[in-house]
C-alpha cells in the first residue's frame, strides 16, 4: 500500500495539468499491482512561499511526482531551493519537466541531481509539453487529448517499472540516462512580469500569490526585480485580467520563439 505525493511548481497551471493526468492514470494502473495500490494522495505546492519546506519528510513508502516547468532549459531556481529543503528519505520519484514546445535541455538532469541530493530515488522521468506561459499561442491548448493518451501510456509503463522494482529491489539503483548536460547551461532570463493597467482594483491577489513575494502588497505596480523569477503567475491569477507583459517584451519573446519552434514536439518517457 502506497501514498502518491505530487510536489509541483506550477506558476501558471500547465505543469499542474500534466501532473494531474499522470497522477490520475498512475493510480488506476497501480490498482492492479499487488502491494502498490495507492491508499492516500498528498500534494505539496512548491509555489507557496509561506510553506516551511524543511518540515516535509517523505518515506520509502511514498511514490512522488516531482514536477517543474523548464525555464531557459533549467529547473526554476525557486523550485531548486524548495526541493533541496525536503527530505526524500528514499521515496521513489518520477521526475516531470514541462516545457512550452521549444526545448527542455538540461531541466531533467538538473532535476535528477536535485532529487538525488534531497534523498529521493528517481525511477522514471517524463518531458511533456504545455502551453507556453510567456506567449500563450505556442503549444496553445496543450496538454490536449493526444497528450493525455500519450501520458496514459507512460503511466502504464511507469506502473510496470514500479512493479518490477518491487519484485527486484536490488535493481533500485537505476541509471535513467536522461538527455542533458552537466554543467548545466546558464540561465539567461530577465525579470519580465505583468504590468497592471488602469483596470487594476488593488485586490492584492497577485502580491499574495507571487511565488517569491516580489510584488508590493500595498502598490501592486511596484515589483522588486531582484526577486522576480519571470514566472507570469501574476498575469494568470489576476481576477480582472489587469496584468499583462509590456507589448515590446511580448513581441521580442514571440520573435524568439517563432525562430526556435518549427513543429509540435511530442512527450517523452525516460
Ligand atoms: C521564464 C520562463 C522561461 C521559459 N523557458 C522555456 C524554455 O526554455 N523552453 C520551453 O520550451 N519553454 C519555456 N518556457 C515555457 C514553460 O516551460 C511552459 O509554458 C510551462 O508549461 C510553464 O509551466 P506552468 O504553466 O506550470 O507555469 C518558459 C517560461 C517562462 C515563464
């Protein structure tokens, strides 16, 4: 009997969608595997800056989905910091990197290192596509029905892998052979965030929901650029749709992505 714990950093919801599909399908698949049935699910929101992550301790009876978006081909620094505080204690981990159809580059190898360092045992990894959170017409609507079918197939294979590891615990030291390089590529992102227009009602939701507390609670037009991680959560949580990227920032990103995204990528299982 197992607990399935999702540890998710998903500022704009795409990583969450992929994780929810994998978790749902894994639960169904594991129902048929003796001793691996999920009796409990748990969720840890890595975007919540009020959580003391050092208080989170997993056990070897946990199966975890550790899910992050790819930022410039890397794991977002905030996710690295928060995951590093958690005690994995031998919990099996399925690593999930979600990206906006350009490339995930070193995200999975970095996530593997962070998970190992925190005491998790990575047993599988998934690279999946979701809507691009900077320019939303790239990979628009993904994960879609086709992605769901692919992720379902992955869940079946991961369940079979977990069953094999249960039967042969000596094989627990796996080499996942993930794509990516060490040292990782340098992250070259800039603090680009949604700027509020005159429809902003000062409700404070963007400030409260910012994963790093970069937005001033009294005056949401003030953003501490030294803290901002460019995640775009402020643009999606705003109930009046008042926050948007500056047009010139959006256009520059669109131009860059148009040059680098030529076809629809497919999800991958490792
Ligand atoms: C700062 C930043 C950097 C990003 N870098 C990449 C990238 O290198 N490759 C890519 O394909 N998508 C990139 N994306 C898109 C996200 O990885 C993708 O939209 C992901 O689904 C966002 O996750 P979320 O919806 O859970 O926030 C980036 C997005 C942001 C905000």
